[in-house]
C-alpha cells in the first residue's frame, strides 16, 4: 500500500508541490472521529487549495501571453530577415528548416510509439485489477495484474492526429455534398417513348409528307425532353440548365447499340488503358508521378478582373492555373493540344517541372471531387482507366491548383494544398451572414455595395438544388417583386442576379420556324445577288424577310440572353472565382488529348511503326464530323460555363469555325481554285482526314499495282486492273482496317451518322487510306508498303511471297544491265538519242524500247511484249506523284479541289502535250505507222515511259521528271481555269439563276441535231438549251466533244445572261494581282526567332492591357497573349496565306518569274476589260452583306448565335 501511495505521489507533481509548501493533515482519517478543530482545519485547507489553484491559473495565463508575444516578435523578426535574404539563401534556409522539422517529427513520433509500447500509464497501473480476466477468482484481486490468454495481442496505439488530417476530415464533412443529397428523395425521371422503326418494302416510295412528319416527330421528342428537364423537382430556375449522367439537354447523349458502346474513343474507352497502381493517399508519391505545369495561350478570357486570391502569412497568392500529375512520362512527340472556344483558338501547353512536395494525393482527390463533381457537375467526366474493370486502380491524372506569389530573381512560391483547403473551409459560410441579413435594410448604398463586391463574380452553391452552383453577378436586397425571397418566418433574403444564356434548342437558333425563315431569306438573297438587274419589288421582299428575322430574334421567348433572379436562402460561398472555372473547363480537353495519344501507342505497336510526327496519325484518324471543343459531354460543358464561367467573355472572329472547313458553293470553289501553290511545303489548317484520304487512295493503288505488276508478269492490263479493283475497293479496305482495329481509335461525332454498320465501314475504309497517306508523309513509300502487307496477308508464307516479288523479266535476263546490246540493234541506237535529250541513261534500255512498242507489233525477243503493262504501271505512278505534290504544296485546298487540280494534270490532253514536247512520237513503234497519233495514244506513250522509268530507276527519277515537265503547267491551268470544263461551268452559272418557286432548278440540256459522215469519221452537231431556249450549237467528232464545244460557245455568247461569269473573272483577276507581291525571300528560322523575340520585348513593356491584379506578375503569359493575338490578326484575312511564298517550278527561276508576270499582267488586263464596271460603293456593300451572311449562317449551323 505504501508502495502504491509513493508511486501515485511521484506521478502527481501537483500533489508533491502541495506537500512541500503547505504541510496539511492527512485527508485519510475517518469522518466519525472529527472534532471541531479538525473540521476548521479542513475548511482552511479547502480555501487555501482553491486560492492557490486560482493563482496558478493566473500565472499560467500570464506566462502564455508573454510566450505568445515573444513568439510573435521572433516570427516578425524572422520574416523581416527572410525578406532581406536573397533567393538562393532563402532556398537553403527553407531546405534546412524542412529537414530539421522532419527529423523532429520522426523523433517525436518514434518516442511516442516506444512509450506507448513499453510503459503503462499511472491510471492503468493503479487500476489494473479492473482489467482482470472474468475467470479469475476474487482472491487474486490484490495480486499483481496479469493478462489473460485472450489478451495477448495488444492494440496498436493510434497515430497522433496532425493538423493536416483534421483539415481533411473537416473538409470532407463540411464541403462535399454527398450526405446532403443522400437525404433528398431520389428522383426518377419519366420513361421515354421508344421510337418505333417501321420496315417498308423497297418498292414503297417515301413521299415528302412522310419526311415532314418525321421531322415533326423529332421536334416533338426534343420538346418533350426539354419539358421533362424543366419539371425536375429540385430545379433551381427554369432558365438554368443542369447536367444529368449520359444526357444532353434535348435527349440521351448516346444512341448507339449495346455492342457499339463497348468500344470506341467516343464512349470513353481507350485501348491499352488497363489502370495504374494505386497512389498512397497520404503522400505526394514523388517517386511515381511526373509533374507538368499547364499554361494556356492566349490568356484572353482567363485573366479576369476578379481573380481568386488567397492571403496567407501576410502575402497574397494569386491563382495561376493547374499542375498536372501523370503516372507515365508524356512523350515529346505528342502534338500540341488546341481547342477553339469563344471563337479563339487556344493552345494548351504542358511544361515538365520539378515535383512539388507540399501536397498529398488525398487532398488533390478531395479538391477534384469538390470542384468538378460538386460545383461544376461534370458528371460524365471520368479519369478512371476505361479497361481497368473491377481492379482497384488510381485515376489517370491528378490536378493541383497553383496559387503563387512572385519572388525575386523570377522565383515563385506555390501555396501548399493544405492551405488551399483551409481557405475553402474558411470561405464556406452562408452567402449572407445572419448579422448582415438583419442589418441589410439599414446599411447605406455604398456600404451594401462594398459587401456585394466581395461576392460579385464568386461561385455560390446550394447542394440541394440542380444546378447546384451559379455565378453571382449582383446581389439585390430589394426583393419585393420576388416572392421566393421571402421566408415563411418573414425574413427577406437578398436575390442573386445571374446573367445566363439559354441553350440553342430553346432560342431562335433552334426554333424550326426561325430556321425555315432563315433558309428562305438566304436562298432569296443568293438569287438576287446573281441577278443581272434585280427589280425594286424583289429588293423590298428581301428587306421584309430580313426585318422578320430581326423581329424573331428580339422576341422574349426566343432570346438567348436571360436574366435570372433567385433567392439567396441556403446558398453558401465557395471562395472560388470564375478564373478557376475557366481553367478547369479546359482540363477535360487536355486529358482527352493525352489519353487518346497514349492509346495510339497500341496502334503503333500493331502496325510495327512509330510515327515521328504524331499529328499525322491523329489527322488520319479524325473524321470530318469530329469537332473537339469540350472533351466531355458538350451540353454539360456549355451549361457549366454558362452557370459558373466568365460573365462577358471576349469573342474572336466567327470565321475561325469555317474558314478552313467550308468547301461548298460556287464562290468558295472559285476563290480557292484561284490560289497558287506554296513554294515550300506547309501544314494545312484543315483538321480532318479527307486530304489524307485523297493521298492515301493513290498510295494504296500504287502499292497494289507494283506488287501485281511484278507477281503476275504474264497478265495483261485488263487482268491487273481487275485484281487491283478487288483489293482497293472500300469493302475490302474496311476489312483491312478491322484487322488493325481502327474503329477503336477513330475520332468522329457521337451522332446517328455512323451508328449504322454500312456508314461505319465506309468511314473505316477512308480511315485506312488516310493511314496509308500519313505513313507516306511521315516515312516513305517503303514504310507504307510494309504496313499494307501486314494488313493484307495473315499467312506468313503468302506475306513472304507478296513482299519479295521478282524483278521484271528484262531485268532478270540481264541483272547488270543490257546496254551492251545497243550497237547490235538500230532501235536501241535511236533510243540513245532520246536518253541524251531527256538527260536520263537507262540501265536496262530494253525497258525503254518496250515502252515505245505498240501491241500491234506482237511479241519480240528484244522487248518481250508491248507497252500495255507499262501503261498500267505508269498511270498509277503519275497518280501518286501528282497527289503527293498537290497535298504538300496546296494546303488550303480540300480533297475535291485537289482532285480537280490532279485531273487537270493527269488527263489525256495534258499528257499528249508533254509527249509532243519531248518528241516521243517519232520513237513509237507500230505495225502500221500512223501519220498522226490520237491524243489517247500519245498519253499512253507518256504513261508507258514513266512506268519503264520507275522499273529501271526509282520513284525519285519519276518525281524529278514531273517537276520539270508537268508541274510548271499547273499555274497556267489555274489562271485559265482549265480545271473547270465548259459543261460544268455552264451548269454552275445556270444554277445561280434558279427561282423561288420551290421546284427543281433549271439546268441546261443537250440535243444531237445532226450527224454526218461515215461511222469512223462521223461528225456530230449538238445544241444546248436552257429554259427551252437554244443558247448555242457546235460540232465534234464525238457527242461528248460536241457538247463541250457547244457549252463553251454558249458561255461566250450569253455573258449578259450569267453575272456569275463576271464574278469569277473578278476573283481570278484579284488573285493574280496578289501574285505580283509574292517573290519575297524566305525568312530563315533564326530571323523568325529574332523577330518574335523583338515582339516579345516590345509587348512586355506594355502592361496596361492586362487586368490590375496580373500586372508585374504575368509578363510571360501576357507576351504569349499578344503574340497569339497578333497571329490571329495575321490569320484573319482569307488571302494573307498565299500572298507570299508562291510556287516556283523550274530551275531557271528568273526567266520563269518574268514569263509568269507577263502572263499574269496580260490575263489581268483582259479580265478587267471584260468585267462590267461596278461602282466601288456597291461592291463594298455586297462584300459586307456576304460576310454577314456567312457569319450568321455559320452560327446558325453551330447553334452558337448571339444577339
């Protein structure tokens, strides 16, 4: 007992102090023997004990206050000392302090664990008898405590709760709204009516009335979806739209079949994405993750006037953007991520930097869920690996909000994530405090406005409503006309004023009545523009239609801009301003871009080739319907930007949406086809695979022709063409695309166009051709040939035969060349003169002899056959060379325009001219020599020569031949419009004169009025009619030639009838005038860099263009803004790209330039003489109206038109 008493005394320092200073009587005596004296001593003892406890408490408070003051002064002195230090010394000091704190923390935690394991508390030692086993007898109570067998495993002591863990728990409980939403009754939307597809026999015709009824049904279904969303029980306001998983504003996002939903990038399934190891939640995982800082250029609409600022440690930390953490290093070969938003093309750049240490993965995940899921409600945005299945895995990317302050010597300090969460917790109170709610009516106007300015532009949230978060544009305390602001208890809450935008489906842009009136207006205006002399009544009708459209746009129920007033009750602040939302809405675009290119590594392994320029592979897989703008459900992103984004964004030029994609219309055709090629290869701004499909079609045809030519040496031209057609047809190419799994990588719009198998297979065939074209550009024709053989042949034996085809029979007979036979044959001697003329010496000259041998000669031992097989080969060689040249040097032309240019090069007429220029006809061998060869025969000679040249030499010789003899003629074809034949030109002019009666447009038709002469030399006379009136008549040796001559004559005789002809001549004349300023020296890369550096220095000196909060902080970003904005200004004009760097075809550039300038001046003078005089004012008005028309029509098609 004495031992226990002594232990308790030694373990109680307060009691020891009492015994030493004031010897009190022992309190253990019994109350029954108390006397008056003893009772008085007891009272005195109690009073003295209370007095001393009070004095000790006072002394403790004084000591605490003194220590607090001393710590404050020390901290201030350290802060002054720290500010006076240099950047390097600051870094060394922070490193030492961080290591010292880490060492002290580890030591204290280790000591705590050792004490908890080896020692028992005094309470446990004194009361160990109460922890006895229930099976022990009562006699063992006074013995030393022993643990029972069931108590052998002692519980592990809990780790001390740090300040960071407390913040995380508080953040999770207070800010995340899952618990609040869990208490709400679940909402079950009404069932949709299924669309019943009625099968019809092929003999049944679909009338126009049935088509109109289908359109009405679709419109009714859209309105039902919109009304269903407005009837949501938790809807915040009728004009504020919310997000639902897998839903757009007007219906479901995906209408694909269950089979199609299991694959495809459009369904969020990325090949090769099987998951990543789970990150440690309470660590930054610096050894596993890679850090990238995300920047956006230009910074327009991202540098706001009211940015998010966190004040910590007497400093202001400004929101700069986000940091990206990846599990795998991002390759340098990835193209830049670009997106068009607010009619501005933004570039998202990620720069690898040193890994920060002031965060944990758990903090990042909590912030991600709060911002993206709770506030922005991007419920379809997921970063979970798509093919992970049930395996526990980490998300693909982590994001870290960067709040920074600048340090000397261009340093930056990034605020720790724990302090960011603390800031969000501190700013999570009610939107209007209770005290302000009571005193709001007594506050003055300036005092109330100061209070409102704090929350103006902030995102506020009400977790029990949909949408849960909105941007505060104004806070109005006068709410007499808003009954929702008055509570049942009589309290009037201020009203949140939000300026929003209706979805296109509910505005005039999506109204069928407005669309119909718009189409009528556009059609009527186009007809008036092509009339020679519009009447006054027609002009009044056009003005009336325009006024009607303006009235419909200004109607209240059709206006896009709306003003929303809602009660501030149950709304809470978030502390997040619009700049964080603006940056956050670009992260889905970046992650989609990175995940897509990561999956392309799987495709590269499949085709056994790694691209040097990954953008070519991305371009080959991009369907024309694809439009990357949001990276997630587009309606979800639009709703979040409208509700929480910047209020008044700065918009760019609307032409950016269609300036590189518009290809329909006669005016567009004439404008593009009047442009010359570039002197050097340039990258096209057309962002889909149709141009690559144009090139890939020639690549596939060339590869197939080469292999068939060598594998079947005895097969004639007809058999080779049949085999080639079987291989290159779309049905077979779709099978080859399936072997590579291209449908898993294709990027196309998530609509109903490619949901059907037939359309999807056609798109897959085009994608395979585009892949072949990209392989040619990134590698060479051998790489494309190798990949094509992988797709074509599954059997290794057959693949070996296909790859290792034998040489030509003439090459097999004489592997080292056959020029030793020249002296023995007169034909070969004469061909040596031709070689000297063209500057090429054949290794196997018998191949050249075969190219000039007609099939009428028959089989000879010298040539082993005729030139028909070489014609087959030369045709495909010429197609490939011309296609590649046009693709590289005409970046502004679409695939249709490139086809027109190629047809002007690869046709019998052009080839016959080249044949005559080289004098090939005098070397041709016929059994019955002809006085004059036909155009087709001369063209066949040139194709056979190119085939022989390829077999004997290589493709590089054929390319050089075309650059010298063929491509220089291209500028004449462009200036003279030889790409447009007279029949097509006449029909285009007639289509511009169609009327508004709604019937089919009038087109010209042709009649054979006379035919004379024998069968082999018959001459036909053809007349052309338009609206039952004969325009002209002409003759020809064939009906087709007679029709061409008649159309040409009609265009010459009826100039007054077709004002479109004047417009075409005017466009060509302006284009040729621009070519006069084209001969400028090409700037080197170093000169361009010096100019850009000078521009950066010049722009960086002007900080007045930036908001006040970013001046002297974001100089680098502002420079990028000015540079990009200047680049946008340079790109805004349609013709600035081709005002310089024209195409020079011949080696003698000076003579060619003089000839070109002389020709262009003559053509311009003739065109200006033919064009009817038009006043400058009328021309300017017409151009302005046409630009407005294009702008509005593009907005209408995109659903983004504004008032």
